[in-house]
C-alpha cells in the first residue's frame, strides 16, 4: 500500500490555556465518597468502588511525620492539594534518625526499640496527619518503616526487624488503620526485597493484610529495581512499584522497569514510585553531571505514563528530607523544603493529571509502534500511548517524527492538537486522514521544548 505524506502544521490560535503557575486544583483532590480503591478488572489501573478511575499523582514526603509540626504539615498538604497531587508518600519509622530523634512534639515512635513496641503518643500524631490529608482529599502512601530498619546498608539503622517482629507490627498497623479512608500501604523502603530481606518484608505485608482488607498495598524497592522482582506473585502485592532512581537520564530505565512490569503475567498495575528528583544532583555528581530540573521531571513522568504506568510519583530533594537551614543536608541538598514547594517541575504535574483523566482508561496500551520513523535514541525517545479513539504522543525535545495513525480509530478523519506540558496550553493542529503517514514537526525543539500530540476521533 502506498502511503501518502501529510505534514502536521502548527496552527496558532489557542482555545484553552492554563498558565502553569496559575493552574490550581479546586476543592479536595480526591472524592472519597466514590469508595475505596481497588484494581480495575483488566488489572491495568486503580479505580474507586463506584468504577471511577484513580490517577495516582504522588509526592515523596518521607520525613513528614518525623520532622514537621502541625502548622508546617498544613502548609505542605495545602500546597500539594492545590497542585493536584493525590497521594503523599510518608514513612512512620523514618530514615533520618527516626528511632532516636523525636518528632516535633518530643515523641519517639517506639517505646522499646529492641522489641518494636509502638509509642501511642507518636502514633496519635501519625493519625492526626493522616486525617489532615483526608480533609484535603489526599491519600497517604503509608510506609511502615524505612528499609534501614530491616537492612541497614547505607542507612542509619538500627536494624530492629526479624520476620516475627515484622508480622506482629504489621498486624498491629493493619488493625489500627483499616478503617481510615485514605491509606495506600507501601511496604519496603528503598531496599532489596530478596535474599535475607525477603522473609521480613513478606511477613510485614502478610501481617498488615491479615488485619486490613480495605486498603491496597505495594512495595518500594531500592534504585533501578521493581517490586515485581521478588513479590509479583505474592497475594499482598496489589500493584507493582519501581524506583527508576537518581542516575539515569534517558528512556532505557523505563524500558527496563516500567515496560517490563506492564508486560508481566499475571497482569498488575505498575508505577514509578521514585524517579529522578527535582533539584537532586545527577547521580550525586553535580560538578560533572549537573542537577535534575523541571525538564527531567516532565520527561520521567511522560516516559513512564506512556510506557503503561497508571500514575506517577514526583520528588524534590529538599522536600523528601524536609530540609531547613538548621538541619544538615542529605545528599548535597542545596535549598530548604518551604522554598522548594514551588519549583517549576511541581507546577507541571497538574497538566499531566488533567490529560490522563480526560480520556477513557479502558484498553490503554503503550504504542511506540505509532512512530514509524527512526526512533532508536534513548535520549530522545518519542513515546506513545493509545486507547479507544485516541492517542497521545510525547516528543521529549521537540523531535521530528513520522507517525502511523491507522490503528487509532475506524473513522476516516482524526483531529490533532498540541499540548504544551509546561503550561497545559492546547493548540489546534488541524485534521488528518487515518490512512496516511504523518510527518510531524512540533512547535519548537531543543531541551526544554517537549510537546504532546493529542490525536482524537
């Protein structure tokens, strides 16, 4: 069959715009009246009990319970609600001296470190923070412990868990939080899941699930790994979580983790729970490699989403550790958490949420086969996602490409529009026949000039 070439021309005339710094979420971020979360029937995404799809847009606030007071928690949560976040990932037994340095109110989490005996005063504070998040329509992605309490490695420790203590602690947590509306359990905490650690993490997961049948659970692994490597077939693991980490800067890591998880059998939803953080030194080598910025944030997010992830987690280097001028910086953090709340990348996330919630969730699949021109460079990989009657194509640096749009719809004519992922602006780009190959030139090119082409019936 001879294919005709049609060039998609950028047409001026913006009909819907939302400047990033002015686009805020109105009201609670999530409507909990839609019911508890469950895995969709096709195993690809999460939905509420009433069938409404749930877009997981997370933030890593690992030290939330440990380092902030009530007024600071309120400021942080309100900022994240307004930016459209839906999940806040936080740790009960925190990484940074979490067992030896008390929280803002002078309470340690355990009365006995040796026997892992919870301190009720500390857990009442955890309860309060979770309720504060609920009032804003935010889920808490709740980690029972950071990984150094299981396997010290590069962390602070001490190691306090064995399978017996993990099972008892898990049962206690499950019983305490089973009736909270806004919990997503995240087992693990930046650690290897196999070898000697497997039995402990497995016991913790089983313990929580034995007491709590109301909430979903995943596992947060160490960098460049996925929960699926160890726990894909475990009954307590409802969806897979990867950590693409803080060194990789091209598409290969998403192919290695997210695409691989998407294709696993049995099917389970997958997500990147810790990508490259905004304002983090690249691979901890700022002098030679620089710092991750908003461009990295967007690339990681859209590469992940268009590879099959049902949501995405953002991270900021100062915010995860709740850095202040009075606290020692971890990992060369160069700012403080409050001034970092409004970094450019954090403003860009809401546009992805609006885009992903705009289209039908059923039958979405990664569709890089749409790109029929050469597309072999991991550094500038054009990626695509398609579903019933639509396709989304991400151009990470405004690359030119040729697209085959014949599988999107049976209708003869398709509508095109450009989305600017930095602002959310939508711009008409005309119509094309679905029987044609299409030479595409985004509105601008170069680093920081990423674009999304939206193709609809």
